[in-house]
C-alpha cells in the first residue's frame, strides 16, 4: 500500500463507483468530507446512494459533487432532501487549487470513487481521472483475464 494512505474497513463502505475505474485511469486520489442534511446521512447509512454518473466541479474556489443520487429517506416526511442536489465537498484550499489546476488539462476530470463512513462522518474518495479510449478498456480487460488465468493455474501447483 502507498505511504500515507489508510485502508478503510469494508463494513464502512457505503457505495463504490466501479464504472469509474473502467472508464478512467485514476491519476491521484483525495479524501473529502461532504456537507449533508440529516435525511441524506440516514439514506447513506442505508446504502441508498448511487455514484455512477457523478462528477466533481470546482466553482468560486469551492468543490461540489454533482449528479450523485442519494435516495429520499423513507421516514423523512416534509424535511426530505432533493435526491440530485449539488453537495459541497470539504477540502483544504490548497487541495481545491491543485484539483482546479489538474482539470485545466484536456481530458482530465474529477470523479467520486467511493463513499464510506469514517468516525461517523461520511467521506468521499475522489479521483483525478483521465478518460480511457476504447482500446485501453479492452487492454485492461485482457490483462485482468490473463491474471485470473495465471492465478488459477498457479493455484494447482
């Protein structure tokens, strides 16, 4: 594991964006807090969150997570939230500046990779990503299948 990165418990993993690792090459990852309402955190704890089409946008020196769907809380009554609202991310100014600089390059975007609980707070792992072309995706699938085959053969020896 890389120095300075802590592995979090899979019990605390609330959602994962597997499609992001298929569609993008992840260049760098950053952990961020999320500004949530009361019913949103309850829905996240019920694992009713979808990161599939989500992305992060930097506006006015602040980072926002867009297009991430957090379902309405069942017992939320009139205090329920809008499932697709833009959510502010809690990052240091230097981190936001570095992310803004990275996205100036063509083909670079920021995508949410995982949402998990850490000390009772919802955190999101965002990745600076470069889009893969179709042949890159096929190459990744081919390597994964080769590794699986080698592991299967080595298991018998």
